[in-house]
C-alpha cells in the first residue's frame, strides 16, 4: 500500500493529557488514560495473510451512510460518512481505513472525538470508552481529490477519473480511496448512498434508486443497498449515462447505465442479462439480491482490467462480451452473497465464476467443461497457470492471478468427476444457499462438499488447491 498523502496535514489535535505533541500516536493511545477512558486500542488489521494492513479489529460495521458531493470539473469530493458499528471488545480507540482524503471532523455518538492519521489509518479516540456489544455511531467529515490506487500487481483501482466523472471499483483495497471504513471482505454491512453531481450527470450505486431530485443545477441520487456487502463491492460511478430500467420476466428490477460511447457494442450482450439471471438462478438457487443491473463506462485506456462484480451492478471498463457478463453475474452468488473470509480464498469467487462461463459455453453449443479442462491441462503456452496453487497464492500480487481462475475452475471439474453430476450440481445450488450473506473459507467448502459423498475429498483438494506445480491427472 502506498503512503497516505493526507496523513500529515489538517489533523484535529489530540487532547494531550499532559503529553507533548512530539509523543507518538501509539504512546498516547497506550498511556493517556487519566480521563477515565479504558479498554483496548482497536487493531489496524484483521490478520489477512495477503493484505495484513487492510481492515481493523475491535468492531463490526452494521451500516454505512455515505453522503457524497462531487464537483466533476474540479475533481473535488466533499463527503460525510456515518458508520453504525458494534464493538466486539471494550475499546478506548479504533481505526478506519481512508487513503489520501483530508478528515476535517470526527464525532462518536454525537460527541467530538480526537483523531489522528497514520498511513491509510484514521485513529479515533472517543471521550468515553466503547463497551463490548454496544452499538455506536461514528460521523466522519472529509474532503479532497480522490486518488486512484495501484494494486500490488500494478493494476489501477479505486476512484478512477474519467472524461465525464469517475469509474469506481474497489478490489481489493480501492474502497478506502473514497470512504472511511473497515476495508476488509469479512466485515459486511448495509449501505445508503446520497450522491450529488451536476445536473445532466448520473450517479449510480449499489442496490435500488430511492429518489432523484434536481435543485440549483445539481442532482442528488439516493441509493439503498439493504443486503450485507463487502466494502470492495461498493460503487458510486458517475458520468453521462444512458439509463434503462426494466424488469426480468420473473419481476426482478434491472437498472442498466451505459456510457454512450459504449452503447452500440454493449447492446447485444446486455439484452441477454434477463436470460443469464434466469439461467443462473436455476443453477445456483434464487438470485440473492432485490435488483440487478450493469454499469458500462468509457474508461481511460490505461485501465488494465475488464470488470468487477460490484454488488447488484457489476461495473465494466468498456463494453462487455457475453462471457464477461456471465462471469460477473455469477459473482452475485459467489463472492458477493458468499464472501471469502480472507483474500487468500479469492479462488472461491473466481473458480465458480469461471466455471459458470464454461457451463454457458456448453449451453451455447461450444466446449463442454471437460473439454475446457482438457484444453487447459494440455496447453503448454502458459506456464503461469501452474505458478502457484490457488489456495496458497502466497503474495498479494497473486490475488487475481491466472491459477485463481483457471486452476480453480479445473478443481471444480475434478470435483464433479469425483462426486458425479447429481451431487455436483446440488453443491452448486446448496453452497450459496447455505452461506447466503455470510463469509466462508476453503475448509468450509471442503467440509460442505464432503457431506455429499462417501469419498474422502481431502486428497483431491490438497492436490488441486494447495500443492505446487502441475497436478497429475486421475486416470
């Protein structure tokens, strides 16, 4: 992670309790207890093996209320985040993830709170300690020019400037470029977004549009996302979009926003969206959210990736093809509804989404999943496929590496061969049903699959998920 350029400016001073300003934040938090504030200092991390500095300990967020006012010409954001959380320990302080933007004020339960900055952490110290299991509300006022973030693999994410607004995508860390929070997949919450932009522009976020009102040359969009969502899946994409609203034949609301520059190329794939949702609902169980859709933006050419499965509305950095649409919509079950406990289990997202592509291709008269497996296994042109096992990516830059997608999907085909079609397709449906809106890891999935067969599946998962090199095929 790069250093926070706002970490040393415009901080509201800590009440020193007799300490000098030269004392470090850590010393103040550990020794300044004469005011009666007791408890532990919430940690700056949740122990993620790939991104140890992401997320924070000591609390669980229940809801985010984000009020964003964006000046497109100046690229300036004025914002307030109201965060409802529950303390999981007695806390004398806690931390929030926020990259670059300047914090102007923090309140906890309506009272001014001391805060400081260190890297991408906002360290908050309420006047009174927060008791374990107590619900509390934090208000953070902040402003500035949101900056893009470079991933460990050097791809771009976060608040990405476009010619007419912003393309907002947060995997794995980019959410903290535009709002403060507990920026880790294991802390899921509901969201409300209030986004104000110049008249003529559209702001699109997760969930359902509750209202759209224009006054004094600016339009305010209010969105509500009522199901738990990981921070990296949040979006607030802004631009001059062509918007189409409709419903699937089954009655699911659809909201599709397309940049005019991408409208022609997007038309045919997006027309298949209702069909894809219906087909996937038969395979994976009922669609897990109350609406669906897509955001197709005209992004800068330097954007290295294609799409992200933002909850209810995947964002596409240009017109998607049908396979990409299938992939991102499958993530609504695998990744969005069932979310990994840590980034090391991203294969639980990508293997299923890739396998969904294989099943769709077979449905359309193309290769079967077994033929896809055989072609990848026999191919010798891409050694990156075997560079690391998907369950042990090892380095942060590998979180979305080729093995996470392809070898993960190959593992699913080997699982299908082992347990048979009936059990396999039951697993495809019951896994996202059992873990709906929850977090899961590899062992959860292995244990779940084991319930559907008398065969010991541990050797199969060990070989395909955890062992280095190219696995040997079963005869």
